[in-house]
C-alpha cells in the first residue's frame, strides 16, 4: 500500500495535489511519501519482532539525506556501499553503530573513513579485502568488526543483472570455503568476527530462494560456532520484491518474509540484520512528467514526455515495467488508447513502454510513473545535458524540495577549460 491516491479527481501524494508541486518545481520531478517510507520500514521491524534485529536501509536504492533522516529518526540502520553513502548516512544523523558497510571493492580510504567515523560492521567479500581491512585497522590501533559475505550458490530467480547469489557472480566467498576463510579472519590481528552476511539478489518475488540461502547460513552458523567462532549476528541482505504492475503481481509480504527468517534462523540466538532497499523506497516514490507532444507515427502513437531514460533508466536498462498513470483521474469507463511512451533523448532505447494502454492524453497533461522511488533518482544521469531531476518530500499536507534542480550555469561551471585553450 502507498499514499499516492486520487482525491477529487487528482492524484495526490498524501494530502498534497501533484499539480501543486509541479507548479512550484516544474517537471519532471521525483516525489516521495514520508508515510509510505515509514510504513514500509515499520512492516519489517514488526515482522522481525521479537527477535533482536536491525533493519538497515539499503541507501543505494534512494540516498537523499532527507529520506535517510526520515528513516534514521525511526531507528533504522543503514547499509552503505561507498564513502559517499557512508557520509550521507552520517549527514542524516545516523550513528556509526547503526551503519553496515557492504560492497566488493572497498578501498583502504573507505575503510579508514568508516573506522574513524564509527561502524557497526564491515561485510567483507574476499580474502584480499579482509587482509587490507586488518592492516588498516591495525594501523589505526582499532579492531574492525566483520561479517564475511558468503555466496550460497542459490538461484534468486530474478533478472540476471541483479542476481548476486550464484557461484558465477562476483559476490562473496564460496560457502564451501567458509571454514578456511573464517579461520584466517580469526588469525588476522585487526579483525573481530561478529557474524555472517548473505545477499542473493534484488526484486525477488518468491520466498524459496531466501529459504534455501538462509538454511545454508543456519548450518554454517552451527559449523563455525563448533569451530570456535563467536557468531552473534546474521546479516540476511535485502532483495524482497515489490509489485510493479498493480494488476497482476503479488510478491510475498514482509510478514511472510519475517516468518521465514524466524523459521530458518530464529533459533540461533543471533541478532538479525536485514538490508531492504526497494521494498522501503520503491512504492514510496513517483516520477512525475509532462506530455510534451503526442505524435502520430506509422501505425503507432508516441507519447513524448519531458522525462527520459537519464531520469529513470530501469525500463531501458532492465526492460523493467513501471505503471504510468495520468495525474488527472480519468472518468470511469473512459476510452483508452495504446501509446509508445518515450522521452526526448536521442536513442531508441529511450522508451519507457511500448503499446501501453492509457487514457486519452494530450499535450501538457501530467503523468506519474509509479514505483519509482527505488533505483530512480539515484541512477539518474545528465546524459544529453539534461539537469538531474529535483526531489520533493511530502509529509501530510506539507512538501519540501529536498534536492533542487541544478541550473544550467551550475552544470556548465563544473567543466573547466585547460590553459592551452
Ligand atoms: N544489500 C546488498 C548487499 C545489495 O547489493 C542490495 C542491492 C541490497 C541490499 C538491496 O536490495 P533491495 O532490497 O533493494 O532489492 N538497480 C537495480 C537493483 C540493484 C540492486 C543492487 N543491490 C534495479 O533498478 O532493479
């Protein structure tokens, strides 16, 4: 459930009419709902209770500091994968002991930053990374808490570009080698082993792959404990999928996921960490755009929007489906028309949808892409020198611009001319 509903014939974000935001910030823009973000976060905490747990929001899905502060104020932890994300979490006021650091290629500078600023744990993904972290921690006179990310060789049954738990993927260490790797970790002077980490992919629409992975983690926990390691935390990753097409998709709910966690690893006495991104932020955001032209092509009609692939890349990158709805609610049983929905960028790949059945739309009309909160604004670029889309946060009847649209001067001034020109 989200808080983007029609009231009096107009799409609202909570109690704010979308056209009122468009009048202030122009189009296109992203808009996020505080109530939806908070609700989704709470669904996870409720689903995991009474197990000791920390829900670490995967910042990569939506990293605006105002959004992080909204979740951080509710007690959320953060899952970060770069120095920039770490600094965002800190800027949002999240204490280091609620930040976990994931990622296959953490640099020594990033390790130093997190060790000096405070960190709950590093999820290390390889032996060279483990050795580097031990060196950095020792040089700073501290000990780095770690979980080793294991690759359970489980098929997440999702898009191949976002599946991470198969042995051919670059992530984690093979679970079969865990004993060896943990033994080395225990010997390294700068590390303290605290747990096990696993993340098998994103946009999972079934529970079985999670179940397979978590059962392997449960076995591994028992084995590593028998080998003398103090495994007190399990980081079970993110990945729970969301319904993108409201009509026909029903992925499992956080309650089902929570029950699965309790069933598979709940008796181990470990503190549970999870790293959901999309389920918290995805349906908490819309991308709002305006129809620039309706163009009648050969046997098809194009709806040309002022938003493009640089603003929301998921359809062109993964062939992803996003529901597109008119901001003015169409009357019941009004006629529809098939459109190819496209942006102005000079590539055929700049297509959001083909043959999409939509109400009759005309130049100047506003439309909204649903489920655009996750991996939307964060993956945007300035391709075609199109300014990054502004972000707006709604809370009840209030809204605020949380990232302004850059001016063309700001964009042009970032380029500098070398002395010989
Ligand atoms: N933890 C780790 C270690 C991850 O790599 C990811 C996502 C998450 C947590 C959060 O997963 P989520 O709960 O959001 O599924 N750009 C793609 C998705 C890439 C996901 C990358 N890793 C998309 O637009 O679908």
